[in-house]
C-alpha cells in the first residue's frame, strides 16, 4: 500500500506540483475516482477545480478498443487508423458518438447543475486521476483539454506503471506520477481505501471546492450581440471585481489571441473581470479591409459594452478597454463617444494614430504601452499622445518588439495594465 486513500494521495500530489502555484492553473479531475484527488490538488494550488468529462468511443464489435473520444464544448477526437483497420463505417461511428454524447451531457448536468465549465483556453490545465492503468482514458482527456485550447497540459497521478511515460509520450507537456512501482496490476492495489465512488461523491467534492473555484464560477463562453451580428466571446468575472476590461483585438485576431489571453489571466488574478470577443465574424475577418476599419470596430466595441452592461454580472461595474494594434484605435474611438463612460484605456503595441480626430475627445485615462524595439509604432504613439487631452502616459518596454514576444515583455505589459486599470477603476468606484 502506497496511499491511505485518494485524499491523502491528492495532498501528496499537490505538494509535488507546488511549482505550478501562482500560475494561471485549472485542475480537472476525471470522474469518478480522480475527483477527490483533484480536489486536494486544487486546494494545494489554490486553483479552480472542475471536471474533465470524456467518453471513449469504442469500436462497436470491440467496445474496449477506443477509436476516439468526445469531450465537452463539442470536442471530438477520432483515431482514423483504428477506424480504418476496424472497418467502422461512418454511420456506425455516428451512432456510437450520439450514444456517448447523451451520457456525457447527462453526467455534466448531474455533476455541475447549471454551473458552466471552467474555461481552460490559454491556461495550464492539470488533468488528475487516481492512477493510470492502460492510459486510454488519460490519453483521451489530454487530447480533449488540448482541443479546448489549453496553453499547457499537465497529466498528474499518484501512481502509474513503470512504462507509463513511454505509453503517453507526447500526450501532455508534463507527466507527473508520485510512484511507478514494479508489479503493477491495478490502481487499487496501491490504496488502503479504494472504495468505488458514485455520482453523489463527485457532486460533494465540487461543492467543497476551494475558494478559487468559486471565484471562477462566472467564466463562460458567451454570444455577444453587436448590432445585427452575434460574436463569440469569453466572459470571466471574479468575485467582487473592481471592474471589467473589454479587449479589442487587432490585425484580425480574435478572442483566442494567446497574448491577450495571457494579459487577461493576469487581470483576473488581480480581481478584474474580462471580456474577450471577436470584433468580426468569420466571414468579415476574411476581408482585410475590415481589419483596418476602425469605425466599424469601434461600433462593435460600443455595442458589446452596452450588451455587457445589461448583464447581471457586470451591472454598475466600471468598464475599461484594452486594445492591441488596430484594436487600440477602435478602443479610443469608442471611448471618445459622449456616452461611453469608460474608466480607463490601455493600448498594447497599438495604433492610436488611426483614431485620428477622435483623440482629443477621449476623456478616459489612457496608457500607451510600446516596445522599445518597435521604432515606427513608438513614433506613431508619440505623435498620437500629443493629440490626447485626457490623463495619459506612454510606457516603453525596453528591448520589446511589436508582439512583445521577448522573455518577460508580456509580463511587463500585464503588470502595467493591471496597475493602470485597478488604480483608475478604484477611483471610479470611490
């Protein structure tokens, strides 16, 4: 026996994963046995706890042989080699998927109720089970999490066979197991208490989730209404937020921009809500002229702000704008409108010059952040700054180029934005 029970195993595993503390982490337990282990890990890391719900797609004639897996958010992973070798026709695959999708939805509703899944896009997802045997479930879980947009995937278990890293090589960015004993036959042989769990046990674990999980409860995919179009977005609202920052992406990028996701995660940790959404529909983004139509982008941003303020999560909260590239010009144009009521604006590597005559009308305190190794954009920002009459500041990040890809550059942007928003939103609340 290596572990007294799953909770003790989870505490030890949480200590082993201490290097992840303080990062933008979400812990995902595999129901049912992995959930109490994951709960202890989440508590150790002060991270949100959620489930990684996956269902294996078994070959009809050999259900134990996986030909793929499905996960939440419509995630679908199919092993074309197995499908081809097992001669599974498309209609048979579809029937298996429909059956497993129904069970997946049943479990999601039973375990979470009306609580949405915690977002993993752009974050470090720690997938936790009570052990690895064959590795098929863990493999499906890691692929599902990657498909949901996790920036980094860690598969962590208390116990696994000695050859488990070979079996699961490439499925996660980091593989962690406390023990890899010889003579491995089944996970349960290494636990003193390995009682089978039921649905109520899973629900109870989620109810006892740490405060970080509750803070992430308002973290969901949304559909933003902007005039006559509907735009995909991600709304995250911590408990008692100082305000909400709406992101205006530039150069045709959308809500999945890794740089803006990085900044948003830093703002969330500081107690600020964020709304990342696509300023353009997929069809519109295909026309390059729309990317530089700052009047259109500003109108979308203003519409999204009105949509946001009508929601219960954001009512009466200060709203700020974070713009990048052409999105910065859109943010400044929108902030210049008489009824904008924007608490603060931050531009990252932006083109405020494209806001043109709207600049003198901006009343929101504005921070312009530019890379020191981005001379053309730096010069354009200096020129635009002379047209601003509001409180403003130009911050230059030494050695950073336009995309702030240098080590530490994006962290500096995040810190500058965090301080600017919290200072001015706090003043707005006061």
